[in-house]
């Protein structure tokens, strides 16, 4: 394989992985954009979404070798509905647990979310065990070849899902009444409440949407890598957090761009200097961004409430 073909293949791989990071980072950045909270429980909800998706696929017979295309589409839609509802309900419970800490300044709510994440991870560990679980290959193995470079259907689907989720979130936040209420809550919750905005409901819906995005990201991860375990959320979650910080946490577009940058660094860097060095590079980017560019590539200065 020529060098240009190797680069093109790694470019495709990097964009695909980066889109998954971006999809998870969108949910992180939504919570931060409204509440200025880094929600580490997002990582465990991601794993819950992956396991919910796996359970639905197994119980609907998606593990069988031959299933009609129409049945595959129906199963995938049912699975998508499940990974939106169950993680979304978990998000509602998470918001209710964090509600007493809402007015507390500092890192208290963030530390609480880390504790909740640890509890969720250990519940998954006790319930499912530490081993890897294989996802059924329900996506048709359709491949487009350009010389020695291959583009698979599942990679195209990852791109489409991430782009659609990003566009949908943008339209929700900037073009709907709910989005206006979210932005009003972000700017000044007390003033928004005096103007008739039900702040508690808005924040609960924000957690629901964010957790649903984490669930979808977990399903996409499982279908792409065809495996999941109780600890899968930590590695991809830290990269998604890095992507959100790099792109400008609070900015959905920036989160996706940051995710693609991280994915390309891992794919191309792993090809050039070795996979063992890519984690050093990725987290060095996190540290450097926090020190020299705290608002990220597309972020804006957050207006602090008095």
C-alpha cells in the first residue's frame, strides 16, 4: 500500500473515531453550557447505553446470521429508542440527586458526579462482570473501495449520526422555545424563573437530552468496535472531555471539531510514531489547551453570574 493510501485510510479511521468522541462530547458540553458543570457521570451513562443497546439486539434476535434488511432497520430503530429512553431516565435521576448542590460554588457538584459515576460503574461491573461483551454485526458489511483504501458503511453511519445529532442540538438550542428557556437559564436562572421559566424542568430536560446523547454514543461505539465492557466509558470519555475542552466546552460544533482532531491524532500518530505515544500526545493537548487557550478553539469567555 502506497504512503498516500495509508494516509487516506488513517484519515477515514481518524474521522470515524473522532466523530464518536464528538458525539459523546456534545452531551458533556450541553450540560456545561447550561450549568457550568463537568458531568463525569456521563462516562458511565455512556456504558449503560451500550449495554442497553446490546441487550435489545440480543433479545430481538439480531445475533442470528440471516435477518432481512427490513428487520434490521426495525431492530436498529427499536435499539435507538431504548438507548435514548433508559439513559435519559438515568439523567433525570442524576439531575434530581445533584439538585441540592446546584447553588454550591466550587467543585462540589463535579465531585458528586464523579462519585455517582463510580457507583454506576461498579453496579455495571457486579451485574455484567469485567469481561468484554461482543456486539452482533447487524450493519451490512457494505464497503466502497478506492484502490487499497476502504470506506465501510458503518463509518458513513457514524459520520451521519454525529452530524445529525449536532445539527439537531443546534436547532433545539437556538430555534425552539425550549432552547430559549435553556439559554435564559444559563444566563441568569433567577431572572428566568421570575419571567415564568420553570428552571427545574428545564435543567431536568437538559440532563435527559445530554444522557440520551451519551446513550446513543454508547450504541455507536458498540456497533463500531463490536464489543463493550464496564470500563469502556472511561477511555473514550476522557478523550471526549479533551475534545470538548479543545473545541471550546459549551460549543457543540467545537466539540465535534475537537473530537475529529483527537481522532486524527490517534489514527495518524499511531501509524507514524506508535499507538503507545498517542495517549501522551492527546492528554498533553488537554493540559496545553487549559493553560494557554482555556476557552478552546471556538469557545467564548463565560460570563460569570454575580
